[in-house]
C-alpha cells in the first residue's frame, strides 16, 4: 500500500476541492473559515518566509501555541520548507520551554495563542528567531501578517518517507521530556490507517482542542484530516468550549477521562441521579431525555466517541452508555504514534478494556506482564539519546511500553498498571495503584485520585473533589466517599486494602506542576510535595487535609 505524505494530500485537496472549507477558527465570537486553497496559499507564504531564513535542511522548528488554524498551516509550511516540526505544549513552563529549545537546538520558534505569553516568551533563549501567529501581545521578529505578504512557494516538494518529520517531546511525568523522533513513514502510516479503522470521510467533523503537541491529537485529528479531507473546527477559549462544540456538532469526538467526568457532573447538576434513573426507565421518555442530553453536550451527531490518555472508570463508561453515548477506549503512546489499540467498533461487553490491536500492529504480553508492541508506527529513536533508545526496544524489535496488561481470548487488553508505578508497602507487599484508582473514580464526586503509601503498612488514597462536589454539604461528601471506600476495599486483597482516604484542599494542576500537560499525575512530584501528609497518622477512614 502506497502512503502519501501530508503535502501530497494537500496538493490533492487544493486541486480537487479548492473551495471546500477545511478549517474553522472562532475569533471574538466570529468564525473565520479557511478553504483548502486558502490553507495551501497561507502555508506556502509562510514556507517562503522560512526558506528566506536560509537555515540548514531539516532544521528543527518549534511551535508553541494552543490549537488553532495557524498551527495546522504552520505545520504544513515547515514540511514545505524541508524542516522538522518540534511542538511544545502551550501550558509548558519556563523550565520545559528552555529545555526543549536547547535540547532540540531550534533556531526558530512560532509563538501563538497562550495564556501566559510574556512569561513563556521569556523562556525562549536569546538569538532564537520568533515568528508570531495573529494573536495579541506576541513580541516577534515577524508577524503573521508580514509572513503572509510573501509570495507563495510554488514548488510541490514530496518529502522522503524515511526522513524525519517531527520530534514530539513527551509530557515529562518522570523527569525531563524525551524527544521522540518520527519519520514521515511512521507517523503517516498511523494517520492513514485511521481512515479504515474509524471510517473517516470528507463529511466528518472534528473539534481540535486537546493539545496538538500531544501525539494523539496530532495523528488522529490533524494528520488524519489531511488524509480524509474532513473538516476541523477549533475552540476560541476554555470559556467558549460548550458553545464551540455545539456549533461544530462533531461526528467524531475524542476526549480524556477528566472531561468525560466533568460532562457527567454537569449533567447531574441539572438532573439528580435518582431523577435521571427514573426517567431512563420509562421507554418513550428514555429516548427523549437521552437525545436532549446529547444535544446539550453537542454530541447528537457523533457516531464515534473515544477516551484515552489515562484510564477511565468502567462505571463512567456504563453511565454514558445508558444515554446513548458509547465511549470507545483507546491506547497508544508517543513512541508508537498513539496507535496501539482501540475498542472500535464499540462493544458493550468489552467496556473497561483498551480494545484490540489495530490492523498492522502486533502486541504481545511479556513474561513480567509488560505490553510489548511492534508496528510501522513505532518511533525511530529518542532524539540525541542512543542509550535510552536501545533500552526501550527488545532484541526482536518490540517496543517496551512500560504498561502492564492482560489479554483475553478475543485479543482485548486490560491495563493493570504501570511497571514504574507499582510500589511496595512497609509489609513488603506490592501494590498496583491504577486499578484501585479506577475503582475509586467510579464515584463522580472524585475528579483526581492518587493511591500511594510506599512507607506505610497499607496504601492510602489522596483525592481531589470535582467542582460540583465541593458545593455539597461536608457530611454528604464524606458519606458518599465512605460508601465508595468500603465498596472498593471489599474487592481488594487484604494487603491492598486502603487504610484511609484524604480529601485534598487544593486541585492538582499543570500550573502547580502536579499534572503533565496531558493531565496525568506526576506521582513522584506529588508524593514528594505531600510526603509529610502521606506518612502522618490519621484517625478515621475519610479525613481532610
């Protein structure tokens, strides 16, 4: 099967459907549309600006911005100019920005939509050329308007599939981020395969809001759109998210567990669980209520919903299933283009699993339970780190994922935890925290949870309440959490039973460095920050910080 590059797909769409709207970007409440021809024209003008800088071929060009139409256009421009893209999370702090810019030796950076523009720009080393997206308060050598004054680059280059297309830095949950190198061959193979796996077509619509610096959004949204020709909409801001998703009415919607939980709590804030249960038991009313809720979420036309990045409680999947929102879990890593497994088509009997291997992906379970994966989507290497590259592959070429899992007779896999996250209590018993955390998350009052206790006789759980839960009476919160605590402990072996649960006073966020940009807990940072609290003796099963 011959797989074309994103540039060849750009040429195809601009030639065959030049006036079809490809990108929709809301600015100040007004949606700006970009056709395929306009997208190509702007990408070519920006490419001319890059070429004029006379950089060495395959130079690393950084992109620091929230998702927006200009992100897509710039990615295409970097390819047209013969360079390598290096995305940086828009939430990255000074330390991370400075580290990536130095490690990747980027001579140029595009700066776009950011929440802390001045602070983040200050982390960019001197001597780096800054080019600006058309958003406020960006100090740069050239503005977007100046770049668009260039004459469009008229050639139609076709990159060598073996050449490097992008270096995607991991979110850095256990230290400095690592640069994962992907060639056109690996990343385009994964994006192209998604056409058949998800049945993508030009009629589809997706909302691009999860970080484009993350491999899932990059491959299954941006690059998949180049191959399918589907329309991509963006959000203007966090405050306009509900408006923007309702305006898009996506046919495919990919999210993360935390957002699905927030959707759930938002629904329950309007319809209490008991009333919802009653209405859903009435046949005719059931369909009306379910459709009304899906419409309010903006998902009334979604034929495929998915969740990834972190485990989602099976109870949450079943809750949404009753509303006609069938969430397919997927699994993958930066190292394999986020292209590992998926529960597509949706199967109610497989809820709680991450699905089966995609076509063309080979998965086996190692002797120690580690999930090992091989496929054309596997990375080329870690940038400038040959020893770590050698360590992450088996002798026969399988990628070591670090995830533990079990595979059933149908090839469906369940994650049982991360090898590095398993800890030993003072009794010498090993604890895998992820399965316990997933059980606790069945309580929709809990938005974040961390099971820990390496120095304790029994593990404990730290929990952060959802915003909606914080508004409830303390006794009601503690009663609900105690019921969940006892229910979960009843399912665990004696050595894994939780001693107590601590309600945390503050949220864990990207800003306070307790979450990665993909909203994963930085366990080592969190455990270090709360070491005294974790090891303190507590009276009672449910306590507050």
